[in-house]
C-alpha cells in the first residue's frame, strides 16, 4: 500500500484546512466525511487533494466529484505541481 491521498478545503476567508480522508482505499482515492462537508460547505471556496506518486491529471473519480461541486475551484497536487480545475456551463475545465 502506498501513501494516502490527503484532502482538504479552502474556505472563503482564505483559510486552508486538511480533513481526514475516509475513503475505503485512501491510497487510491479520497472522500470527505459528510459531517465535515456539512460543517464547511457554505463557506468553502475550493477543494484540494493530493496524488502522491503521480501527476496532477484528473481521475474519473475526480471528475465526478468536481462536477458535484460546480461552484468551487478544485486543486490537485501531484508530483508535477498543482493543477486548478473549475466547472463552467456543466463542463470541467483546467486553468492554464
């Protein structure tokens, strides 16, 4: 088993928080606990998570998760740096 993905949120005031990854296989994915989402959802600007040992390209799971939160920015931190994604008109796009 490899390193676990780390996850968190960027709040509207700029605070960056790390949350527990409750995914069944945290070395291969991420999941935020529902209670954490309820606590922070109304003050969240962005989500972030890591891809330890791989690049910052989207996985299928990332795509589905990001589309569920179209008002947020989404950051993936990989071995090649950080990528920013956003949803516009129902499409997931990467910032250049």
